[in-house]
C-alpha cells in the first residue's frame, strides 16, 4: 500500500493511530481531574514499565487532558548523570514559566498572575535566573536557596491560585527514575505536604519498573502517595485493535489469521505492534492483507527491530558486558539472579559488579530487586539468541 498513507507510528513518544488498552488508566486520570474540580482528596499517579510499552504516550495524553481542563501543566523529561541533573533543573524552570504563559487566556490567570514573582524566585533558586527575567521575583517567597523550602512555597502559591478556579497544578515527569535524589526527594515531600494541606498539586510520573522502588528508597511513605500503575503489553483484543482499527479506517482489512500472526509476533508490545503494523501496510499489495503478507511483514519488521531498537542497545555494550547479557538471556526475559549470572560465567558476583553497573547506567538492564537484574526492553533475550558475534 502507499507508504505515504501508512498510519502506523513506531517511535519514541509518537502518538499511535489508535491508543488501545489503556482505558483504565485514562479513566483514573479523568477521575483525578473531576475530583480536583470538586476539591476532593486525590493522589498523584505513577506509570512504570519496560521500554516501548507506551508510557510517554500515556503521560502526554494525561498532560493534554489536564491542559484541556485548564490546569497549570508543567512537563519535563529527567536525564541521568551530573550534567543531566543541571539540564533537568533548567528544563523545570523553563517548563514552569511556559506553563504560566499558557494560562494567560484561561480563567485561572487572574489568580496566577499575582504569584508570578514566586516562579521567578524559584527559578533563580534552581539556578536558572535567565529564564525568568521577565517574571520578576517576590522577596520572601521561594527564594531561600533551599530547594525543599522554595519548592514548597512555589507549590503552595501556585496550587492555591489554581484551586480558586477549581483546577490543579500538575508536574508531568517522564523518565522519572533519572531524577537526582535531591530533586526527587523535594518533589515527593511537597506531594506529601500537599495532600495534608489540600493543595491540588500532583506529580504524574513515568519511568522504568524500578521507579516505585526508587521512590520508596527516597521517602518511605511514597507508596501511599501515588496511584501506581504498571504499564505492560496489551491484552490480545486491544493489540488486535491497535493494528486492525487504523487499517480499517483507511479501507484496508486483515484476514483473521494475518492479524493473529502479527499480534503474536508483537507479543502485545505497543512499539512492536506499530513496527509490524507499519511493515504489513507496506508489503500489502491489495486492500486485503493475507497471511502471506503478514509473514513477510513479520520478517521485515523483525529485521527492522533488530537493526534499530535492539542493535542500538547491543552496540552500547562492551564485549564483557555482552557476555553478561548473554548469561542473562538464559532466563529469557524474566529476572536473573546476579549470583546465578556469575556462576554461569564462572565468576564471583563481585567480579561482575562493574559490568552490571555499567549495563544499568547504559539503560540496558535494571535491578527489579536486590540481587536481581532484568532487561529493560521486551524481547531482548530472543534478539541476543540471534546474535552470533561475541
Ligand atoms: N496504547 C497503545 N496502543 C498502540 N500503540 C501504542 C500505545 N502506546 C504506545 N504505542 C506506540 O508504542 C511506541 C512506544 O511508545 P512510547 O514511546 O510512549 O513508549 P515508552 O514506554 O515511553 O518507551 P520508553 O521507555 O522507551 O520511553 C510508539 O510507537 C507508540 O506510538
Ligand atoms: Mg518514554
């Protein structure tokens, strides 16, 4: 079919042609908005899951939903490393200012404009003075230089202003596991305080499966502060719709066995569904996609995934780290015990600490529990078994 009309969107954070299987999360977020309007108590929300399951897409969907309800919306993506930490703070400053600007034509503006000085002061406290030159500053508000205090004062001022127009203040944080401990701790503390004070302030975060654990390690009461949602593979009916509906909308139909083959190959994972859907569209020569088309699409889609999604990760690993990954692949995509990986490699666990921690910082694996590791992407073990070079 004409590639120009291909509806599928394999990529990072790209809006899919049909957002399937996330109704429960979307309803939970709708409820948060509705309850905020009624000034009822609510919790923030955290989405966690492997790479490519659709966390960013869902987070963007929530942020857009909050915008439509005239919330004060701040969106950032955290970055690892020390430079990332500085960049994240700058981004936060910029995003708060941008959020304020977007409210100009909204009903909350009448209240928010009175506290713009707190944003200016807070941004200086974040080390982003230049960002807020136009906002001015308010002496004695969010200007102590202590992140905890300044964030608390900023949230109090903004959330109280938003409450007057029955809306909320939301900070949407992608890759939240990469936030530095200081900023993460300050954000969780202020979420805690907001609940007690009844301020409509919510952190909506997305990150890898180790995110809930990271939050609990930072502040032990975190587990009660958030509505934790695990985002994973789609159920078979939703997965079928994710491929079938966008095609049907353009007048293309899949034979039942063709659709089943594509959904099985993707194993319900959103990124893979987009990749196989795209390949199926490209190979189909008529408005009916049959099993032969699907088989060819699976071959092409798998090659493309191997060449991009998987190989880019594989190439980040050194030969020693690849040995580690190969030893993990014996457990398929389940968690591996670090002791067992070591014994497979005839080493002690401590001899492999460097390889293990490098693989974690490169984002290829994560520690779901103490003494365990797991791949961050679904299907990695099958990819590794297809690699013959060391
Ligand atoms: N519910 C869904 N139905 C169909 N396709 C989806 C769905 N959610 C996401 N996708 C598609 O899956 C791909 C990955 O989405 P997204 O980038 O949001 O994943 P992610 O979990 O944020 O991944 P990462 O951890 O790498 O950032 C995109 O191509 C997107 O269009
Ligand atoms: Mg993402």
